[in-house]
C-alpha cells in the first residue's frame, strides 16, 4: 500500500463522518489541497482493503451520483442508507447539504 493510499484512508476516516459524503475531488482537497487529484483518490478508494472500516462508500461523484464501488452499487446504497444518507435513482438526496 502506498503512502498516498494510507493518507486517503486516514483522511476519509477522520474528516467524513457517518451521515455525510464527499466527492473524489473533495477528498483530494481535504488531503493535499488539490481537487485535481480526484482520479488518484478514486483509484485508492477502488483498492481499499479495509472497507467498511475505511468508509469508501461515502465518496461519490461531484454531481451527487454514486460513482463506482468495488462491492457493487447495492452494497454502497445499503451502507449509505444505514448511516442516514438517502439515495434515489442512483443520486444522493440533499447532496449539497451533506457533502463535506
């Protein structure tokens, strides 16, 4: 595991609580101050061996779409709903209000 991946997972666990979501670019900005590193964050989330302890299901696309999930979109939706995040038609409900 790379240092960048470890930093991604640490930042996600500490900065994005249950009931909230962030975007790939948003997590990159929280980590390194550079929202353009979103693709690298997406790659790290795809390789996350610690789910759900490292809650990569909380990372979504910038438009509120769910985005990918290694364990399938239904699992991502179930985990988000369990944490109080509503999902309708593959999009986060009230995205702007709950996005970190």
